[in-house]
């Protein structure tokens, strides 16, 4: 294979790794540009879009993660790129203005440290060439503390996929990786290295859950996410619905009665919860789940919370503070800014129509507000 053929294969195999913010808008993370298949759109914090060069260094893996199409023994086209090839290809795209940064991951070809060394060497080549832009490096489960620290020193962001919530669930996904030693330990190490006031505090850490591959519940995923944000300072958590057909026949997700469409709906609900925890002041233990431990697929989590807390309502649009307004179903930050602006100008708000067109989402607030 030449470099472009290898890139086509390796970037295709990197597409379900979201932990680089190639996600957030609906199905955004599953889209690639039409011409160069290794260029992925990324949503910026301000809502704009930029493009990352996203690829694996290798898809040859010694591990057996049962949800992964690249696991050892699965029948797929295998190849690897050298750090030099990858750095050169990236710089061609960067210098022609088609990408702004790099997301680099890899399957585990020989052992975690040798794989990590290849990833780090690629990043070193780019830094030594003068590239100061965005580099997101995947941390390989089981890599040594020294290799992980080297990655953190080179990267703008790093991620190690947690995959599921808890050791028991993890054991149904892989028996070549150890949850506490290979996943949780390194996430904690990165958290210490990048904590506020520490040497690498400019570096962001993200992670990803595969939703529905094991028997984890939403309650477990929410609890783990809350702790990752609150106690370990992660910047973002991504959720990727397991899509049946990729994994090993003995994977719990392959044998569950849940459809792929329901799993995508579950992924969407988890992103809504993530948003409530990060932006709307909800604690993880406030999010309502059903007796089975899962979120409602029919009703969004904020509305479920409002239905369970009639004592909190009505919220007064003209007098209540921002934290109370944020709890009203159908109200987003833009709407709340409009309310606060109107109030700041001395106007009394007498109806929702005064604030703009009342669509289906904003209409949800009726019954929870007063003027
Ligand atoms: S380590 Fe696991 S998830 Fe990563 S490529 Fe190998 S089999 Fe897939």
C-alpha cells in the first residue's frame, strides 16, 4: 500500500473514536469530508467548525476488546504507517491550509509502550519541525507512567478511553486489558499531571464510553461521568453507541434486545445529561433514571427532573435568578440571556412571545413558569 491507501484504511478505522471533539452535533462524529477521508470536522467551543487530520498509526492489534472490529483475530485489512510518513502527510495538509490539527491514535501493535513511543515520536517530529498547533494524542492502555508523561508534554490534549463504567462491566469487554491498572490508573496520572497549577495544566484530558457494549446502566455512566468531571478534572466525555455487528458474538451488546436506533437515542440522552452537568448546574445524582437504572428515551432528562420536582416550580421569569431559570424545561442559555437582557433594560416580560418565536422546545416551558 502507498501512504494514501494506508491513510484511507487507518483513518476509516479511527472514525468511531470521538474523544477529540469530532462530536457534539447530531451525527457530526460519523461524518468525514468527501474528498480527503482523513479530514474530520470538529466543533469549536464557540460553535464554529475546523478540521482535524485524524488517523491511526496502525490497526494491527494484540488486544481482544470484544466490541472492536480491530481486535486480534478479526478479519480486516491491516496496515501501519511510520511516524515519519504520518508527520510528513500531516504537514502537507497543514501547510496547504486544509487542516488545523492532528488527532493520532493507534491499535496496540506489539506492546503498549512501543506503541506509545511511535505516537510520541510522531508528535516529537512535528514539534521539532516548528508545528505549535493542536495535537491530540491517544494514550494507550497499559503504557508506562514515563511514556504517558512524555505524551502529555507533547500534546494539546490527550485521551484514554474508559469504555465502560466499572471493573465488572469492563471484564465483559476485554480480558487482555485490566480496568484499574491500564485505564483508571493512567487517567488519574494524567489528571495529576494536568491539574491546575501543575506543569502541564494547559493540556486537556477527554475520554469516551462505548454505550451498550456491556450491561452498564445509564445511572452507572452518569455516576462515573460526574466523578470524572468533578474529581479528575476531565474536559469532555464522549459517548459512542455500540453498533451491533462489529463485535464478538459473546459480547453482551451483541445479544441484547435493544436496537441500534434505541442505542443512538440513548447516546443522545447521555449527551443531554452531560450538558446538564457541565453547563446547567445539575449534579450527577439529581438526574432521574427509571427503576432499570436507565434514562427515559421518550422524554429529555431536564423535563423528567422537572416532572419529579413540582415543589421547585413555577419559576418566575421576571424575578428568579439564572440558576433557577436554567432548570426550566425548554429554556437554553440563549433564551435565558434574552430574559436577563430584557429584565436588565427595565422591561417587564408578560409572555413568551415577547422573547421570540415560541417553537416546540420553548413551548415545553409552559406549565413551569409564571410572569
Ligand atoms: S486496544 Fe482494543 S479498542 Fe484498541 S484497537 Fe485494539 S482491540 Fe480495538
